[in-house]
């Protein structure tokens, strides 16, 4: 009886350990909320036309959704680069320089 109990305990221990090792705690980003934060931070730093604000928000929502859906880290980096290139095209040189004065925002938007 003791042997059966230890065998069940050992099996349960292996199952729990294996499950704990395979679980990934990937934190998903809320695309709408993060895009709204990005846009409000951009507006605080530079003046942007209203139609461009909506386009930037849409682009950022698409970016965060694509990042959430990406299975691998290499795919995520490709997505980030593609969307950062599109976003850089929305700003002129002066606006990009002003955005560069806030390194945390610049990194969040373009890296």
C-alpha cells in the first residue's frame, strides 16, 4: 500500500513539475489602451493634425495586435521594424527630432 501511495505521489510530482516548466507566462498587451497611451504621449510632445492622430492610433493598434499574435520573438522584431518604418513616414524630420528628445517614447514607438 505504501508503494502504491509513493508511486502516485511521484507521478503527480512529475506531472506538476512538467506542467510548470512548459507554461509560459506571456503578457498580452491591450492594443487599444497602449495605442491611446502612445498617441497621447505623442500629442504632448509635438503638434499633430487630427486626421494624423487617428491614423497613428490605427497603426499602433494594428502593431500591438500583430505583436500579440506573433508566435516567435524573431517574428515580433520583424513586425516592430515594419511598423516603426511606417510610423516614421508619418512624421517630418523636425517632428522626429522632437520625438527623439524623449528616449523612452522614441524607443517604445520605433524599436
